[in-house]
């Protein structure tokens, strides 16, 4: 599929797309709130994650698709979308056991820099887990042009209002699909969005959607540094326009150290929305790790977002009590191979590798460090399953298998490996140590 890269679409096409969205709202009797984030000329990801590697092979594209989570009955479906249902949205579904009907949470994703089809399937596993525990079905749709969804990504350049409406149209199709499922309680639905998805969520709220009781905007917005775009003013204008047509109450959550949307801009956006007539409660929380924009992607994020989310859900008549037991994800056992900070004990590493492990020790958890007999190494920090990401990227850059040495704050390397010559470091440096 071809991405629309021209930041200024012909007016006829733009008006047609907005009219299509508004007509769809009228037909279904609903309302759309969406928050949108897009970055050009900068590689900002949905989550504040980091990965660093050393390779003995040329760089390769790595598909780091995570295994489906059996604890949450995770599956991936395709949902029809578009005016003639000509497109399909790759959608991750999490749900409790049983026939339902269950309340529904829809989570709208952000946009990474680059080609949308190259973006990985989003899962929001930490938020999904919290809601499945409370008896919800969770749907995470990839909008048109993203990941394995078909269709073309709609880009309206610096027109933030149009961008929000265009993305919200896909969310409306997901809601229509959900209403037809016997396992969904369509009188108890809530829609959330992060970054790009947050703008889309607030745009969604301009329609009256029966059963959609509330919207949650996590760091919603869109940044466009190209072609002289005054994206900050355009965001304020967009939220003001959405506020004038707002039909659904919303909760907004932004951190003071968000790398994209600072506190002053957030206040301007919220003020424009409320002055326009919108109903929104803003919670600006303190600094979260290195970048509050990655709150939802962090294992520790719920410590910040759940309290206000719980109050909001209660206010709009949504359930909040934990009623479903979800087991802890499998974890590698700690080993007695070496102390975590014993850099010389890490197998296979040369001088650069030991320097990288020293850097890894200063990273935030969750984190993981993988090594290979070839001398390749890789560490990953934050986000979903850094152990899987570290292993997958290390394996793509090594002729020999990779294995995890450390996860979080402990060593997982098996002690028996030392007896098998598993600690011959690249360049002959770094004894493997002993149990």
C-alpha cells in the first residue's frame, strides 16, 4: 500500500474524508474522541524503549513479533473497515474465559516514524492485563495502513483536526464490529488512546455513541516538524474544535517530562477543549522515568495511571473490581553463576562488549542482556518483553545462537555453562567465572 506523504491534500479530498467520517457518525448515532501523534524527521516510538547491539553480520531487518499470551486468551483478528468495508484492520483481542457478555476497552495506538506498514502490531499488554483482570474484553486495532492492516494511511499534513477525524473513522468501524459480537456488552464500552491514538480518541468523542461511556487520552497529540507546520497551534485549534462538538466525557493524562507535549502546551489544548464546551478532567502527573510519553508501554506505568483511571471508570458507570485471576508471566529463574555487577564474568564479551554490559547495568528495568559464542551481544530496555527483543535482535546479527545472561536485576546464565567452555570471550578476554 502507498503512504500519503504530501502534507497538504487537495481540499476536495480532505473535505470528502471528513464528510465520510461525519456521515458515518450520523448513521450510527455516535461520537468520536481520539488523540493522535505523528513525528516526522525524528524517530520517536510509541514507547520509551531502547535497544543496543553488536553484530558480526550485516544489519538485518528483525521481526520481533511476540508470542500470543495464553493467560489473556490473546488472538489476532481482522475487522472490516472503510466506507465499503474494503479494508481490514489487524486487531489484537484479549478476553476473559467464558461466553460473556463482557465490557469492552478499545486502545488506540500511536505512530512511529517511518513507513506505517513497518510498524509492529501494538498490544499494550500491561493495560490489557489490568482490564482483563477486571472482566473486560480489550481490543487493540491497527488502523488502516499500519502493521498488517490493509488500506492506506491517511495523512492530512498539518491539519490536525482532519488527522484526528480520519483516524477516528477506523475506530468507529471497530465499535460497529464489537456491537455485533454476542460476547461484548455494548452498553459498557470505553475507548482509550495513546499519542496519535489519543488525538483520534478525542476526535471520536464528537459523535454520540450509545454505550461508549468514556474516553481516556494518554499523552494525546500529533507532532509534525515538516514544511513549516505550526503543529502546536494546530493541536490547540483541533482540540478546541473537538470540544465544541464533544458528546462523551474524557480523562486526560500527561506527564511533565513528556518529550513531545510539554505542560504549557497541554494546558493550552485542555483549555481550548473545555472552553469549546468539552467535558474533560486533566491529570498532569510528575516525571515518569526518562520520558512520560512511554507511560502505557512501561511495566511500572499502572502505578501512575490506574488510580485516576479507576475513579473515572466509576464515575461513568464502568466496572473496576478485579474478578478474573490472571497468572504471572513465566520468568527465567535466577542463577548463582556470578554477581550481576561482575562484568568480567559475562561470557564471550570483548572490550566493547564489557563496556556495553557496564552501560546496561545503568539502564532501567525491565531490561535484558543477551550474548552469543560468536561475540555478538544485545541489550534491550523498557517496553514489552525486553528479553524477547534482546534475543531476537542478537540472533539476527550472529551466526551462532544467543542466550540471555541477565534479566532485570539478576543473572540467569546457567552455572553449568561454565563447565562446558561457555565463557571463551571474543578476543580471549573475560573468563567465565565459576558457580
